[in-house]
C-alpha cells in the first residue's frame, strides 16, 4: 500500500469502529506497518449500570468508556498506543493505579493530550494551548504517578513500549463535562452543534473524520447578526470561521474551502468530499463568538474529487 494512503485509511478504520459502536478491540502490534490489521470482530463493551468496567488492554486499542484498565506484556511489546475518545462536551481524566516498567531497559509510558497518527496531530500545534513537547506526560521523566492527568479536549492517548514479559501498568479513566469545549472530534455521523467562545483567545477545530456536508446557520462574532455569504479568504480578520478539508488528521495541513468573516444568519450548506472535514473558529478574545451548524456524513454517490 502506498504510504500516502495509510493515514486516511487508518483514520477511516478508527472512525468506522466508532460509527459501528465498536469501541474496542483494535489489535495490532505495530500501528505503523499495517493499518488493515485494525479490523476486528470484537464489539464495544457494554456493562450493567453500576458495575465498574475492568478490562485488559491490547497493544493497540481504542476506548470510549470509563473504568479501570490494565496491560501486562506477554513478551516485548513495541509501538503500542491506546486511543481515548469521549463525547464532544467531555474531557478525559487518567490516573495510574500501578506501574511496573523498566525505563532503563527502554520501556516508556507516556500520555499525549490529543491524537497522533502517522505524524499527524490533533489538535494541531496552532490550535492547542501548549507546544507539542509539553503535551506529553512521560512517566520515565519523573512525572508524579499519583497525579491525575486531564485532557483539554475529548480525545487523548497513551503511548508505551514494554520489553520484559510480566511488566505492565493499570490505570483509571474518568469522563467529566467541559462547559466550553473547543477542539474536538465528533463521534456521530450527523447532528447539530453550537460552540460558544466567551472572550477567550483561541483557535477551535471541530473534526469529522469522514466526507461531510456542513450547513452553517448562525455565526455571531461579537456583533449583531447581518446576512452575509461565505467567502474564500478573510484577509486580516482576527475573528472568523473556516471550513477545511483534507486527507489528514491535522487541521493545519488541510485545504481552506470557505471562510466567514462577519456575523451570519441563514443557511450556508457546503459539501466537502475529503477524508476529514473541519469547522474551525478563530477568536481574538476581544469578544464572545458563537457558531451553530449541522453536519451529516456524505453518501458514496455524493462524493466529488475535491481532495484527490
């Protein structure tokens, strides 16, 4: 398979499991070599109300539920990643219960605030409040084992490598409400969403990892709404909305499809036939900005060659 096709396929396979309700298991020893290995018949876990979720992790896994999870190596385990994803208005809290790894022998255990896939990053470096290097919490570099780690958005991940059989770790995952969600990946193929950014300087990207029709119905950029139309480029505007498309997870590497630089009220639909669609709002912090839109996954017959 050509390397250029691996990232879109890997994203699509991860997303397929979300849409099908298959939160785990995704099992593969090396996520870099064979994204087709992510396909599995295991279904997402469901537990009776009140029961604590206690499960074993795989070397490559995806979780959308709270609970206590553990990993124990049965031999050298390299290039391992566990992807966490919750609802768009939630964040993830991770706390280690027990860790038995040998950092001197090459083991490592890191939390990353966001997702990393084949060099792509979400949220992108220009959207996240911290530089890439500060988004890692590395247990082998003296991080406090007893301190809970909290994500800034609805996705996060751990990366680990364990050389010795019998070594491993356990952790607890909890979800909590984020009153002002910013960067997020949606876990439904269609819906309606309103984002409010209250006097905060930030760039917020809402990602749908599939070709999408976006219908923007309201944009308030700190002013009274006037009917206007999307344009290709907002020039030197400090507060604006972008529609992006691309075959990558990183919004900073995607193509701008349209921009809205003024308050808007009406209906502005746009189809984006890319592997990934992003609605992005840039805020200067001088005013409260608000964005409302609907989205739906495009059917195969609706796709064009926008991103080819």
